[in-house]
C-alpha cells in the first residue's frame, strides 16, 4: 500500500467504486463531513470477485476527481489491514453494512477509532461535487479573434513578449474584499404554511471575491508583486479574508472598521439555479481616520508601483476625496491607473474616475453614469469619454463580448472595434470582468498596444468562465488559449 499522510480527524472509506454513481458521491460527501480529511482506498482489480469493466486506474481517477476526496490510492490489502496501517479517526460505510459483520471493528475498538454508518443525503445534482477543471474549454470560437488580430497586426510572438514583461510589474489593488458563499441544496418542495420554496442544504463553498479576486488574477497572470488594500469587519467573513488572501500570494493591507461587516454575498442554489441571494453589506463611507491610514499604506508602496487598480464595488471604501488623493499620488509617481466601478444592487458612477488609463464599465454602468437610456454604443462611449477622459474605454457586453473605444489625445476623434465572447458555452460568468481588467491592465503597462491588451483580456475572460467559481486564472491555461487562438 502506498504511504498516505494523514492528519487531524482522518476519515477512511474503502470500496471498489466500479462505476462511480450518485450514491457513491453522496456517501463520500457524507464521509468528508464527518472529519477533516477524507482518504479513499480503492480496491485493485485482482481483489474484486467479479472483473470490472472499468480498470483500476480509471476507477482511481474517478474517485480522485471528487472535491470531497483529499487523497485516494489503490490497495490489495484487506479492510482491517488498511485500518491498522492508517489508524483513521473513523471508518465510514454505507447504512447497508450496519447489520453485517465488519472486520474493521476490532482494530478500531483497540485504539478508540469510530465506525460510522451513513449513505448521505439525497442530492439531485451530484455534478457539483466534481473538481473544477483547469483546461481551456473546447467551445472557444476564434474566428472573429483571428480577423481582429489581422486588422491590428497582432502576432503571437509579441503577446509572448508582453507576458514576459508582466513578470517585472508591481501592482496595488484597492477596493472591497468580498466573500462569495454558495450554499448548494435540494429543493424539497413548497411550504404548506406560506408560498415559500423549502430547500435542504448539502454543501457550502466560499470564495474570495471583489478586489481580492482581482488581485488574485493579477498575481496568477505573472505580476512580480501584488498588494491588496481593503477594509474588513470584526466578523467571520473578515477572518476568512485574512486567512485565505495569502493563498493568492498577495501582500494584504487589511484595515478593520467595526461599524461595517465584511461584505458577504450568499447564494442559495438548487441544481444549477439560484433561488435567493443575501447580501450582508453596508454602504456608508469609511471614516476619515481610516482613509488617512489607507493613504499611509499606499505611500509606503507607491515608489515601487507600476500599476494601481481601483476595484470599486461601491460599499463606501472609496469616497471621492480618497480616490482623488490616490490618483494624484499615482500621477506624481508616474504610476498607471485603471478603474472598475460596479453598479448592480448598489449604485456606482464610473465617470468619477477621471483621467484613468483604462475603465471597463458594463453597458448598464455606462448608462447609469450618464443618465442616458437612449443613445447607441458609439455615442454613449464618446459621451463617457468626454466626461471621464480615459485613455482607453472598454464597454463590456456580457455574452455579446466587448466594445472598444479608443479616443485621441484631444478626445475629438476616436477608433472603435469589438470582440465577441470567445467562449460560446460559458460554465459560470462570475469573474469574467475581473479577469478582463486584470489581463488588459497588465498588458497595457507592459507596453502592449491597446488592441493587443484587449485581445489578451478577452482570452483571459473566456478562460475564466470555463469553470465554476471565481478563482485565479492559471497562467498555463491562459498561455494555451493564446497559442490556440493563432492556429
């Protein structure tokens, strides 16, 4: 048997897992909830009384593909021998074994281990337990990308040089760090007391969102150093941010404001549908003393910075006076500045970020900033340009891709172009805008043309929506997509 490292409350499950089905997934998910680490022993082919149609190698791969499994290995040892070697906190077996003889029991009793029976709860969507893939989707349509590359004389070699130059960049991101919580469950029916859907939660996932994931993307795409300036509360969500931000290899400057909670967005989902979203946020401006502390932290970093990113979710962290002070600091030290200001359940105004090197509003955010529901995209883009004076403006259009507006220095003449949404079968749109901003901004600062930068940004966004959850984009996946777009 291969050596397996165990720690804490280790749970052991052993079986054939001949054809991995929802019953297996429910059992293993239940087992993982009983401890801190789940180890699965998969029986080798030669130990099975009836030859399996699925080889031991593929049975092991299927088990390892589950999020709830920490480690799996092949074994030809008897269950009691595996238990004697690993000494787990508990062995979990299906309920059908409760009335049978269990050879592991004597060893477990000898050292105080537990034997737990349970088959897990009914779950209608077992697919949610499969680990996320990091491979580019096969649904990328590069046809219009290649036409765009031809129009702007974009070469793969130049993009490769740009990514190499990104490795020397130092970046600071400021904005709200948000905790995104997904509670997956089963919709069991309607309440008899009132017209309310009743669901049973089965699985909870948490991700770092907001400015934290923007910083994560920037670091994952190769930047030399990335700092995050944000404000959290005295709460569990704030502790989650503090504990997990280092996983992104980002230097945190986290300030605490006891008058506001850390933004927490909880989505209750059944199958692939969201039933309800609950936002625990405050939108009042942070106090002046806290603004001074933030300015002090940025002053410590400013001399080495190449890029500063405003990632504004409009929950009060970036009042106009603070934005103006930071922008002036960047101008004094020749630091490039980009901004994104979100308008969703909250109301933002991207036009208050003036003289940026790049702004990336959605069409709705553009119309809200201008109070303009009528004009077409070209006129709308130029009106926002006249008001905010960005060097580059990209209006993101969701599944319709992006609209690019590049003004001249006088803002009287401009060029327009567009790129479609490259991924024709997006799995999860969360984080597409964050990833586009991260890749485009880094490329601009690394010396790429605007057209090259937005080509890279579009590819990064397409890769991001290929998998569930807003997590930092893999540079390997990104580079593979770049290569495939030219072939």
